[in-house]
C-alpha cells in the first residue's frame, strides 16, 4: 500500500479515537464522566446501573481496541504484532474489569483515585500509547 494512503488511514483511525472521546457523553452511559470532572475526592459516588455501566464500558473498550489494532496493523504490517496485541488487550481487560467492578459495587472515597485510574485504562486508548512505541523499539532491535 502506498505510504500516503497508509498515513491517511492511520489519521482516519486516530480521528475515530478523537471522536469517541469528543462524543463520549452522547455515545456511552457513564455517570462517572461528570463525577470525575468535579471534586470527586470529597463527594459521594453517583447513582449508577451496574450492568449498563459495564456494558457501555466494555463497548468503549472494544471500540478503542479495534481502532488501536487497526493502527498497529497499518503502522507495522505484521500480523504477529496484531495477534500479540489482541492477547494483551484481552488480558488487560480481564485484569482491569475485576477491580473496576469492585470499585463500582463498593464505592469508597479512599478508593476513588485508584478507581479513576483503573477506569481510565478501560475507557481511553492507553494501550495504543504504550504498544506503539514498544513495538517500534522491538522492530528497531530486530
């Protein structure tokens, strides 16, 4: 594929990530969006529907993951990198969903900061930010 087309496709995928972030209030049920914008360390946890919250958090994670996998494939053109990334994303999702559920079901003010960070890894494309330079470095050393 021509390099310009690759750059354009990567740009479009990154734009999708930006749009997911820009329209998160419209696209996803997440009462914690406004909660964490405020002084959350000193207020009570918002009312929430746990099943709906987990479903929409999972949907957002899957959308970010699929777009991130597309970016990784376009940048490196290596299916083994994509396969390894899928494994990483699945393991990360499982490992983060457990504390996420705990914090949602048992909200305590002393846990809000930790919950904020666990939730951030689930709803933001942080995996791409970590994997892209890691695979780039791996390719350089190989």
